[in-house]
């Protein structure tokens, strides 16, 4: 009961600060905050069979969410002029480059999918592509697998976020069609649900950012969302081995997946779940991009795989963990441990406070830049930060290197070299 009272205080403080800073309650930052707080409340209230959070884990998550709010409201102002040419030739050429780099690899992956299905059938293909070790075969070895799942995936995500913004602001369709084809193809090749979740959430955020929504646009967006959620349920049903009903698929892969992450992080804080082999790694869990190139260069020179802390942790965190429900039943899941887990393992309580604060700051700054410039690239960054906060519920997006290459690709679109030099 005491935790519930504190929960109401936290959400009241958050709402007050957002209204004070932005003169509006509904912003992308407040949406992410409310989403986390809603799931937080569900676990605190005991209305599900998930184990309740202890006061220690409640306090840790509360600190993270309050830090995020403080970071969001700490941006005083931004100096950004209203864009006259909001889709420049330079930005257009950079987006085209990302798409050109991605298309051949995706077409090869689709070719591999079709040839495999014809030779070993759907069930055989699913067995060969269920885990990362087998997925390497799709892309002709570990080097090809790394290129596709790091660079290519980062390029595709950045292209999709930016193309979506261009479509909503300028109604240019061709880039969105191509980037949607790329991300859908990637999802089909691996029968992955995450990409469809990204599509669904990104379109929802973009619709919120653009106030002038016609009935025609709303219908198109609604159709897109229905298709995305249908693919997500379909892939989940196939991955379940056709053993679950659609209702069970919806409950397990949509409802429960929103609760796994916070629950597992709470169990980690309470030392009820211990992942052997993941220790403090001096920031390399939180910022794995720092060890990405040294890891691959050393592996190439030595002729054997050298694993950085983030790579090892990514594998260890995919191992199944046991969650005991309040009704005596239990479930094993390999769902990731939220982004808070990385901050906690690297820097303890300080990390749980510092990184959400920085995230809130840059998220809010991108939003304020978007409000002033009305530029597609600033809108794309708002979608990117929204995606970060949402997917952090399930797994730490920043532990996957493609996340950083998506971020770098968006920076590549936004800034010119001359501007950086000055």
C-alpha cells in the first residue's frame, strides 16, 4: 500500500513538471514516462500473477523514472531556426545512400529464405534460424552476419524513421515504401517480431507529432498499424510451434512481454536472479560501441573470436531465467532485462540515475528542436528516442551495436561535415 501511495506521488510530480516545462501534458517524453509508470503500477498492484516488486527494487526503478523526468525538463531552450527547405538535396542523397547500401543485402537474404523454404520447408527453416548460431548461415558466415545485423539493421532503422517523417510532413511516399519493404523483408527472413513492434510504435508516435491528420491519412495509418500488428502476431504464432491459440499468443507475446523486463530487473536488484559471468565492465555494457571495432579487429588479427563484455553479456542475458508467479506456477523466458540492468551492472545506483537523466535530456532537446524547425530529421530523432524508451522495457537496445549505427546514421543525415568543423 505504501508503494502505491509513493507511485501516485511520483506520477503527480512527473505530470506537474511536464506541464510546467512544456505547457502541455502530452509529449513524447510524458508518453514514455506514463507507459513505464502504467506497467510499474500493474506490477505493484498485484492484479496479475507476476511477483510483486520489493521496496528496494521499487525505489531503484522510481529513481530512474524521476531522473528521466528531471532530464526531460532541464533543457532550457534551443537555438534552431525554422527550416525553409526541410528536405534538402544533401539529406535526400544521404537517405538514398543508406537505402542503396541496404537493398542488395536484403535481396540476398530474401533469396536465401525462398531457396531454403523450397529445400527444407518452413519447419526446417525455423529450426535453422531460431538462434544466432544458426542464423549465421543465412548471411554466409559470421562476417556477413555481423555486417547485416549491425550495419544493415542500423541503416534500415534510420532509413525507416527518416522516411516516415518525410512522408508525414511532405507526403513523399517512395522512400517510405522502400524502407518499409526493407524492414519487413528483414523481419520475414528471421521471423522476428521486434521489427513489426518498431513499425507499429514509430507510426503511432509520428501520427501524434503531426497535428494536421486528414481522414485519408488516418485510414492509411490505421491500415499500416493493422498490418504491422498482424505480422507480429503471425510471427509469434509460428515461433510458438503452432501450439498456442491466438489468444494465448497475444497474452504471452504482447501482454506478458511488457511486464517481463521490469519484473526481471526487480528480481536482479533483490538478488533473486543472478546471471553468472556478467560483472562490472567499466561502462562497456552501457556503451558497447566503444569496444565494437577493437573486438572485431582483434578477432580478425588473431584468427579467433575475441568477445567484449557486451558481446558476452548479450549471449548470457538471452539464457532463460525462471519467474515464479504468485499462484505457484512459473515460466521460463529469455526476455532481456531492460536498459536499467546495464546501468546497474556498470555503475550501480549512480548509473540508474545518471543515464535516464541524460536520455531524458537528449530526448527533450530533440523534441524542442522539432517544435521549432519542423524538419523531418528532427522528427526522426524524436521517433528514435521514443523507440529507445519503449524497447528498453523489453531489452536494452543500446547493447546491440545496430542501435548505435542507427543513431550515427541519423547524425550523418542531419549534420554536414563543414558544420561539424566549425
